[in-house]
């Protein structure tokens, strides 16, 4: 899920250059389905294009057009439209935190003082080990995905996360296993078929 940005995109002048959509930390934007229940966001060709780019992130626009058997301009126009609508949120490598020395993942539910939301967001944005922040309903106010170098290091990260006056209570759950990692392609396939 961590966002990363590549220096080029499929719209670059070099159509054979390495490009591809961002992996699990990639899809940041989504488009709402129309009120009538149909799908005007993506069609079958869009779905095939997204799948191709997800499966082969270094493929270029020219090769996409060859594989999908459509014109290069069609691929480029589709990519431009998908980016403009927020369906594709970025292009870049998928980075595994464990592979760069952060094998421990946890989710912290935070309760915050009223009126402190913006300050807490700014505080959490300064903590590199915070990979995601969601405001939520229910018992807590925010759900934070954090990583650490070890269980002992997790305590340091939690202390840094909650070491802010606007956070009044926290509850942390350590991830033991990730049997269904973040994925988007089954949803893309369903949306493209609607």
C-alpha cells in the first residue's frame, strides 16, 4: 500500500520505457458508481488494460496496444481518462516494508480529542512508520497502519504515534498473517463486467 512515484508514466514520450500502475499502496482514488446502479467508470477494455499493467508493471504503451490489439492512441486516451477520473492513482514500484527492514505490521485505533483532528493528522504524517491513516466510525476515531523493525521497536513507534496531546486513547493489534494481501484486480474485473 505504500505510495511510490516513478519518474515516468505510460504517457511519457518513450512508449517502451518502464512504467506501470502502483501496486497495493497504488490505488488511492476511486470514482463513485452512478446512482442508477450501473457502471460508467470502466468498461471491458479498461479492465483488460488495468490488469495488463498490474501484471506487467514495466510494460509500455506501445506494447499494451500490441497485446490488447488496439491503437496506441486508444491506450493512451484510456490511460489519460482513467487517471483523470482517479481510477488509476499513480505509477510506481510496489514496495514491501518487510523487505526494507520493517517486518512487523500493526493497526492502531486512536481516540482523539474533539477539535484536534487536523493537528493529529499532521502529527501522524510526520511519523515515517505510519503507512496509512483512515478516519473511522465506531469506538475509535482513526485507524492507523504502522510498521516496525521488531516487536520491541513497535513499542517505540506506538510511543511516537500516541505521544501527542490530541490522542487520548489507543488500542493496537499486531498482524500475525496476511492471507489475503491488498488486491484490486477481482474488483476491477467485476466493475468492468457490469
